[in-house]
């Protein structure tokens, strides 16, 4: 099959390559360029595991042909971390326990950052709507919502957001209400002994 020369800029790095016209962007990112954080699940736009940013918007890379992305600026989950520092959404998923198996996580993070770039202070309903095209089999979604709220608060510099209040008050550990409750219980047990 005839191949086409394309240029993709991924996380700021330009790549020149040749692809067959039928090649999906998800496969080019993973198999040709090694950005394996772009997961592939359904290959039919249902699960969102393959979500990346294309020219600033979240797209599902399993339903974009690589030739359609010629000349585009792409961001994958690998591009969220800057200079060794987690992006607030990565920090939020870590602190709010927003993942279990992690398969949906890259796509969730990119769907969430797309939302936060358009709406710095989304409410819970807006967050749930923004991630409705991303399926998670493990978490039940609430901790993912909490993680997005955490990231929004951090990006706004709002110390009163979920998780950030306790982090600011105690120097960073513990960071979630769940951990605070567990530590309070442990302290009470020590006093009882
Ligand atoms: S693999 Fe792309 S939406 Fe499921
Ligand atoms: S953490 Fe397992 S699918 Fe979401």
C-alpha cells in the first residue's frame, strides 16, 4: 500500500515518518513513536483509553487516521510531566487515589486537562460530563472526580480545594480526608492502649 509522509509534533518533539493511509493515530503513537501511554481498548470511540490532545483539543486517537494528524501538535500523557514535576492532574490522581489498574488513566487525565483548560473551576456535574466518554472499570469514578477537583484547585492556586487544605496545613502529609481519618483512628488507638 502507498505510504504517505507526515509530520507529527508530539509533546514538543517533531517526528517525520511514513504511514499507510489506513493507520490509526493511536497505533502510530504507540507502535511507531513509542508513546505507549496512549492505551488502546475498544478501537471504536467508546472507552476513551486512547485520548490525546490534538491542536489543543481532546480526541480519541483510535478514530483519527495518522494522515489526518499531519502537521498537528499532539500531547500524550508522557507530555504532562514537565521538568520532572508532575502536572496537577497527575498529582491529583495520586493524592486522591484516582486509579486502580491505571488502564483508563492516561485518557482520563487528558480529557480532564482539556476541561480544565476551558473551565478552570468546574463543578462535579461538569467534570462528570467531561469524562463521560472515558470508561473506568475499577474506581467507581468518585475518586477521579476528586482528582480533577484537586487539579483545578491547584491550577487556580486555591489552597481550599480537595486535598490541598490538609496538604497546606500539615506540610504535605497526609493529603486526603481518608488518610486523615485513618491517622486520627491510629492515634486514638495508641492513646487507648
Ligand atoms: S480505544 Fe479509542 S475510544 Fe477506546
Ligand atoms: S483504573 Fe482500571 S479502568 Fe480505570
